[in-house]
C-alpha cells in the first residue's frame, strides 16, 4: 500500500475530542466539504469517543450536518447501541459489524508514543517565524492565561479560515507585539489567525 501525505488539516486544539466538540464538528464538516470537491466517495474515520451524553450529542449532530448515505458501526460488543438508537429513523443505511478479534487494542502509552513520533516527524525541519500580533487574530484555547502559551501547539489559519499548518509557540512577547512560532516551511504571509491549542509540544533542540 502506498503512503500519501495529507492534502489538508483542520486544527481542533487537542488530541482528544473532550472539551473541543464544536471545533471537531466544524473540522469534520470542513474537511468533508473540501474532500467532496476532489472525490466521488468520501469515507470519514471517526475517533473512538463513544461514551456518555457528550459523545452521543456529537455524533448525532455530525450525522445531522453531513447526512451520510451509510454509517458503518464497528464494535466489539454492543457499545454503540445508544448512539445508533438515536439515528435509526433518519435517512441513510446503518450497518453494524464486529471488530476483528485479531486487532490488538492499543494501550494509552502506545498511543502517546505514536503521537510523539508523529509530532517529531512533522516538526523535524521546522523554521522560525516572527509574527506581528497586530496583524493577526488570536483565538485562545480553554486556558486563557497568555503566560502559559509557550510551547503550546497553534493552528496557523489563512484569511479563508483554512488551516495552513500547525506550529509551536517558542516565545510570546505581547509588549513587543511579537509571537515567535516554530512551524514547517510555509508562506507565513498567508497566516491571518493564530488558534491557540490546549496541548504543549516541546521540540527541544534541533
């Protein structure tokens, strides 16, 4: 199987949907709209956030916005009962299948290690950019304390609301009107908004 790089990203601010349901819903809708321009068939692989009322509300809302032709519910037992029960009377086919027994469950630690590896790969050859804070909009995350912005992940968004790349805040000098961002090589002039995440990434030395 060939490996292809992502054609686009949408930054939600964290590695978990918890606390970021609006951002995730908007990201799914936006990515689906962009993918639909280039493909006849769009497959959405949703995360395993399925427990509790927030998860039910999330997937019911996503279904209402996207109105998919079919939903493939992959489960071990019947853990998707509550979510599916709220979708049964809507248009679209729902098919339930059992997860393959040979698929090993990933531990939280293995997931964290995988994310670290992917972050290191993404920022392997980062560049350093000085961004004038007076020339961009700033959307803080859940933690509004700007003194804690250092090493936070940040979404770099253009004038059309599309995320160009992710970055890491290396320095935040509001008194000097400067944010220092480490990010892959991009056209920094396109950045019109900094979306501050709620997770940190220490890139260390090059």
